[in-house]
C-alpha cells in the first residue's frame, strides 16, 4: 500500500508557486507520502524538472500528468508525457488520452472550472471526489457521481501553495511503479484519504 497525492501543481502552472525541488525534498522527508502526480495546467515542465530531481533518491514516485484546459472545463490525464494541441473539447482530450493509453481523471467536476454534468457521460477512468480546494458540497456531488457511474474515487491536494501540499491523497494497493499505480486506479484498488481530521475545506 502506497500513498500518493494525485493532484499537484508547480510554478510552471502559472497560478502556483511550488517548486519541483520542494516537492521532491518533501517526498523524501515525508513519513508516509512517497508519490505525487504533477498535474500542471497545460504543461509538463514541472513534471520533467521533478522527475530529474527525483532520480537522485530511492522510493520516490513522480507520475507524469497534465490538467488540460478544454473549452468546457478541466480534465486531468495521467501517464502521458506530451501535451495536446489547443484549443480542445472534452471529447478531444478523451481521444488524446486513449491514443496514448493515458488515465483520465475528472478533477473537481462541480467547481467553477470543472466540466459539471458533462462528467455524467464522458469516458473516464476515475473521478476526484476529495479536493480540499472544493467545497464540501462540491466534493459530495463528485462522490455521488462516482458512485452512480461505478467509477473509482481518487483524491489529491490540488496544491498551488506549499501549505496546501499533501492535504488529501490516495492510497493505492500497489508498489511504487507508474504503470502499476495507473492500472490500480483503473481497477479501483484505491482509497481516498485526508491528511487530518481537521482538514479545512473551502466554504
């Protein structure tokens, strides 16, 4: 069983200030968090820098990912190391991910930058149901959606600032290997967790 923050932004997102070095240093020092998916907005630069830095350490997993801005809202694709051509619709992102065997996660579907009820019908591998930057109601709606669609539930901090890091994460019933983790997500071998019972949600 490993613990992974599946939604993290770096300074390369443009609206975040977290450096890839800080992520790697904290992963190395953290008592139980040993994996992270770098999901910057429309770029993989943060992932490339974090992966290069992580090569110096053992037992740290950096998952490639990208939070894609479509004309209808945000979609996260994990396991890809290239970005799509913009502008995009949700359907375009699904095609892009499937062509590259990427893992499609619907992040914060009911927040203002989420895809909303489009999530009810689009092809996806998992739904983010615990996001500390969403309201309790938005997270509850995402959880209900995952249950209705029988899709795996995942969690991530959606951190843009250092103090937001690791506040929510996903337990994965696998070892530290990107392909194994992504397959476990698709198979539902996951459990969402908050870092503390005192975790404060927006709203």
